[in-house]
C-alpha cells in the first residue's frame, strides 16, 4: 500500500471533526435512501432491469453514441469528441477563445474534476467559479471535493462559517441559512455576468438526442439557461437508449443519491434557443469524453462503466465512513477524482493500476456497496480484480498483482490448500491445533493483543479459532432443521408472510390531483385548487399574503385566458422576461408560469420553455407560482416523458418543490439559487 495513502488514512482516523462529519453524513444518507426505496414498487426488479440496460449500452456503445450524436446534431447541438483530458481542455479553450470569454459559471461535474479543467483554465487567465454550494465551499478552500454528491461532507458548520468570514466578509455565524444566503447573493452576480456556463450530463438519450441534468439547488438550471453559451461535459458511457429507460434511471438515481423520489430540478435539454425564444443559450456544445473509457470497456473492469454516479456506495462503505474522500490518493499523493468503492475501481481503470491500484485494498469486501448500488454493480468482484492486477490494456500473461509479498505468498499457499478438499480439511485441523496452543492468550470474550506484526496486532484482535469446521457445522445444522420440519408446521402459513410483504411495500392509494397535492405538500410546496374563473383572484391572494405587488410572467397567450388582465386590473405590475429583467438588483421576487404536466406520484410539474414561455420566470424569482390544469395530470414520470413538447422544444424542466441543499452539515436549507417557494394552482374544470 502507498505510504502516502497510509499516512492519509492515519490522519483521517485521528481527525475527530472529520469523524463526526462522516458519521452524520452516513447515518442521514442511509436512512433517507431506505425510506425512499420503500416507496418504489419492486425495487430489486428495477435494479436488475437498470443493470441490463447499462450492460446493453456498454456492449453496444459505439452504436448508441452514433445514434445520440446524430439526433443531437439534428436538434442544433454542436458535438465534439475528446480522446483524453488534454483534447477535452483544448476544445473548451477554443470555444472560450471564440467567445472572448472571461468568466465561466460552472455547475457540478465529476468529469471536469477528472480532466483537471478548473486548473487548466485558470492557468490561461479564465475565471472559473463553481456554483454548487458544496463545490463553491471547497473551491474557496483550494480543495478537491471529498464526495461525489456532497463535496464538503468533511466540514462542519463552524469550518464553513470561518471560511465565509475570511473570503466573503460574512460575520461569523453558525446559522446555515445565513451562510447559504451569502453564497446565493455572491453567486447570483456570477450567473448573470458569465460568458459561458459549463455543466455535466447525468444521461444522454440516444433516441432523441436529449441531455438530462439532475440538480437540487438551481445552479444547474442557471448555467444552462442564462449564459449565451452552454458547454456540457459528458463521459461517453452516460447513454440510455430511450426516454423510458431514462424514466427508470431517474426513479433510481435520486433515491440512491439524496433519498428523493425526484431531484428538485430535472432539466431535459434538446438544443439551443430557437427563433423568438426569450431565453436560453444561443449555442449548446456537448463534449463527449473518452479518457480511458473505451480501454476499460475492453477489460475485465467493464462493469464499472455501468455506474450512474449516485454516490450510494460511498455512504454505505464502512471504510469511506472512517477515512473520507481526501484520503484516496495516488501513489504520489495526487487526489483521486472518484473516492470510495467506486473510485477504487474507476481510478485504476482510467488513470492507471500503478498509481491507483492500491486503493482497492481500502475495502472490507463486506458487499454493502453492491447492496446500495442502484444498477447492481458487483463492486466486490471488481475490487478483487483490481487487487489481482486486472487493469486495462494489459497482457494477461504479464499481470502483476499489487499485493504485498508476504500476503501474496500466503494467498498462494491458501490457493493450494483451497483447491483440494483433502488438503483443505488437513489445513483446518492444523489451524485448530495451532489455536489450541495459543489458548493461554484467550481471556474470556477477547484475545490479548499480539505484538505489532505488519500492523495486525496494532489495531485488530486475533480471532478465536473455530472448534468445528464450517462444513461440519453446516451438515449438523441441516440435520437439525430437517428434524424440526418433520415435527412442526412452522413456516407453512403463506398468507401471513404475504400480508407482511404487502405492508412493507404498501403504495399510496391516492390518485390524480389528490396524490399530487399530498406529494407536493410533503416536498414543501403549496397546493391550491380552484375553478378557471377564480385563477386571477387566487394569484392575487398569494401575492398579497407575501406583500408582493410585482410579477414576472409568461405572455398572456401562454396562460389561461383573462388571468393577466385580472392581475393588472387589481393593480399588480406585470413584467415579461427580456434581457433587461435579468438585472441582479431587480425587485421582482415572484414569477408566474404555466405547467404543461403534473406528475402525481412525485408531486412534480413540467415547465417547458419556448416563445412567450421563458424558463427564467420559474427560476430567477424567489417565489414561483405555476398554473396547472387538472386535465394535464399524469400518474408517473414515464407517462410524462412521452409528452411531445418534451421531445420537441429546446428545453424543459421537471420541478419537484422549492430549491434546496444539504451541503452544510447535512442540514436541509430551502432557497439556494432557485425559488424558495413553489405554489401550484390546480385548475379544475368541473
């Protein structure tokens, strides 16, 4: 194991602040993930189905990439192919040069960490600002992220407050809401002034050329909506064949990552602004990045490319919980962009066995990572393959395992014994005899610690040898079970177990608008239903309750008839989003839009952008009021994604409640970059 890695481990274990932060993250993440999956019918079937989809994509990657790029180009996207990090950076620099860009607003993207984008652009004089709250915090500290989903998971609120006091001039406070507000004010100017927005891509849909971006804070929407140019960085493996497949992935990803049925914002982007569209970039670029993925695809580590970057394996891993993400470093001390169990396979696969192969030893092989994985990747198997030296591009005959020599010798002896039942039985008896010789060291329920030998006696107790082999115990147990079954009727009441199973997997019985209202309210949104002639009055009541007299609205033709006239007659000042309204000091704090679809099972609305329907009206104000016809309700996400507007228009967004984050000490904070309030007025025709 690398000396630097070992040193980082000891430093992490001795850091009480880090230990408290990691424990809080793991406990919270595991709890909400369990609760979220309890609401998903047949989760194991869905995991297996997702695994098969990812397998199909990776096995036929070139075909799906060709289909995706062809459709994306038809939609107006500009496609670039990058073989490695150097070429990817060169492409981005060229785009920035043509735009004479100086300021780049960037949302969270692990691919950019992988290629070292921020450092490379900074050396060329470009200012790159991370806009995800967690990423912004670690950027101010000059650190890499320590978690795929929660970049500042290693910090406590006091750490962040001292940082903001130093960098932003915010007086010291442990009020997380005040810290978040300070970041919002600072970053709002960055969004509005940025020449280019850079984002990642969660999924690319081959059949439509759509890119999907999943965020909670609203910064992802900002960087893909406000700057004149948007660059999306996408690993070539992030393809799904169809929108139905995307629906499945979106039912698994947020549940695994943050314990949500859907993230707050799911952006579905088909192309740049068109014709009279009031907002959106005039250019959208997709940079498809290989950087070792094709080599990995042709290796024994191919399955790691199925990963959808949810971070669930990090939260489940007992090793990550103790050492944190910053402990995962190369042999020379360079941080791994991907920590935890996933990083212990991805980093050797993409960046080299020699530099990162030792990371696979930071695992207990307990299998918790596989149980947590939403696409059922066999991570323990892959970790063992990395340990065995099965890295990409190698000649199998020259494979060199990275195990220490004493361990390698011991494993060879074990292999010799384990491949022969006779030799294995003899070895077990010898081990039992050796254990009996050590019996004076046994004291009650524990063993006296042995001298420090290769680190074992320093931190672990020597286990008591079993008195009976596993094989003997197994057959004894089977005999006893058989006797019990012959004399008992236990376990023969299938109705009882079926009722228990139904209770565990119980699905809410509400349907339609009632289900939608319950889900929206649970997310912190406000649900109001009314008749068509009452819409304007309901909007006025919402505005009055908040002391608001100004409104940023869609054009009249895109809203129910008479609504805007009713608002104007009541003295409400209505504005329409144009370039002038994007000033940072605008006093307009409420936005009024329509909603194309309501999704009952998640309490989400779908807002589409086009002429007269600016997406910025649902993004920039602090309060978002959306008008939804009851007839436009669907039961689930899969039905919603079949809507033709989502396939046809340049951009759409699925909104699930107000903007939120838990990047500081796992404390939920509402209203980060997007609206802090969402009010849905449901219009019932009967």
